[in-house]
C-alpha cells in the first residue's frame, strides 16, 4: 500500500443508517435471515474463547460448494471488501493503471488509489467490450456483477470472453460478485483461468452485514499468493461458523431469489407509474432511479420524515439525479412506495441541486 496515497485518500460514502427506528432502504441487505442462525451464533460465541482454526476447512467446503469450485480455491476474508483489497494489494503497484467501471462501487477507485495506482474509468455497460490496447495498458480490470448501483449483470459468455482477453493481455481480472447470490447466474469462480480472482460477500444475501464474512476465489499462483498474504485468523469464529451454516441453506436462497424477483418487478412498475421515475432494469436486490428534474435532496428529506431512508445515488460517479432503493419484503416495500409518493408531492417540479463523485 502506498503511504502517500493513504495520506491524500478519502472515505467513500455508503448506504446504511445507524438510526434503528428508520426503515432503511439505503443498504442492500436481506431483511430476513435463515432459521437457526441464533443457535449457531450462541455456540460459536462460546467457542470464541479460543482462537479460530486458521484452516477454516468447514467454511471453505461450504463456500466452494456454493460457487462451484474446489475448497482449496477459497480464501476466507472478513467481508467482500476485504477480498477486494487483498486482490488489489497483490495485483497493483504504484504507477499501475486499473480498469474500473463507472458508475459502480466507489471502493474500487479508492482501493486502486491506496495502492498508488490510477483508475481508468470505463462505462459499466460497455466495459466488457473495451479496446484491447487499453486492456493491455492496465494491470487490473474490475467487473461488478450485478453492478452496483445499476443492477445490470454480466452475461456469462460475454464475461468468459472478456476473461480470456484479460489473460491474453496479462491483466488480472477481479470479479466482484457481492450480489450474484441473488441470481441464478454461474460464478466466475468456475472459469478455469489463473488470472481471475472472484470476491464474494455472504452477509448481504443472508441478512447479516455486521458479521463481516466473505471470501476470495482463485487458482494457481494467485491462489497461493492470496493464501500467503491473507491475515491469520481472517474470520472470527462466529463469522466462520455462521457463514458455513448460511451457505448451506439452499431453500432460504431459493425463497430469497423468488421474493426479490417478484417484488423488484412490482416495485419497479410502481416507481415508474406512480412516482414518474426512470428506473434501470436490474437483476440485483435494488433499483436505480432517475428522478429527473426533482430535487434528490428534497426527496431524501421527505422520505426520512416518514421514517424511510433511501440511498443518495448522486455520490456515484456520473449520477446527478438518481436515488437507489433496496428491495425488501412486501410490507416494507409498500412503506417505501408510500413514502416516495409523498415525497413526489413535496418535491415535484423542483430542479435537482445535488451532485457528487464516487
């Protein structure tokens, strides 16, 4: 990590509100958790009187089965973002360039900067078709699927072809699949390329974001490098045991996917017809909404007054009139829609004064 880049770096704004009295649609987490997590946590808490088993054999087995790879390819990390940083620490050196989608998760550019490298922004929708000459000039390329905040998922064949091009260019490919568990799409962990690293987050799909559990997936020399570089006891015992338990809850995952798919379609139609938003197609548990000439600031404030928090998406690069809303269960989603309809009455016709970067 580059010391000068740390001194000049900045934090990245995220969703998630600390006020527990508010209904939070600014963070894309499952409102439900698998049955049985409380008892698993209680047992893990007692076991936490000792250091974790640093082999994490059970966690690796469960994660490998979930994404379709070998257990040895799993690198346990305290959350998906930790997997992203670990991959970038290995792939980037000061002076390197990295291909970064935009608009997308703001931590990519921040992590690139922290390594002393420079992000080269590419439109997220066209990143997989980037010119070979640009790809060859970058030490790392990042793909987010489904992309945050747009919700667009990479088509598997197109992603496989891009991965092959990255290999030809000797460019490390980092695929962030933080929300892929909400879809039926295959993981890039199944691609047989030694230059591909996958980052996964457990806690969004299973409704436990405060637990901080995730993993990276790699093969060959990059797998060996990640395993050596990862910090000892990378997961606490509760995170490791709950992570392994949740990854095996296949019925819960199916139910979650079905609920999100159904509710996302219903909420999108209501946002378009009742609120007049331009809503991006999405395969993720969230919707990106262009509110047009209305004031994002006023919409956020009005929704909060009714007890609902939505994400200010103007903090993403290139989005100046957008909000993002999570998809939860039907009752909560109805409260969201009511709050936004009220906000439209307050802010209708007002010019948008919000702005932001990543």
